[in-house]
């Protein structure tokens, strides 16, 4: 299931002429309600991330859906 959703998300083709907001809303609608019973972690770049070791982050994220923004990991 996750592999199929990942493929849909990556291969999503926006409607020609759609603005960025519309494009991202449609792209993220692919994920809507598919993980309603799962814990999700969103990691972003920033100084507070360096307060934790890589092992602590890995342990915290274990068995969770993880989204990373930019060069977070």
C-alpha cells in the first residue's frame, strides 16, 4: 500500500495552468485518510533538530510515517 501511494505521489502530474497551491492540495489529497490510524512525524531543518542524536531521532521515528523537508536527513 505505501509503495503504491508513494508511486502515485511522486508521479502526480498537475493540471496544466494550475497554481502551486492547487497543485500541492491535489497532490497531498492522494495521502488523505490513508494514514489516519498511524503516527506521522514531519522533520524540518532547524537548529532544534541538532539537539538530538541521529540515533534518538531514528528511535523516535521507528514504525512511524516520516516526512523530511529539504536536507533534514
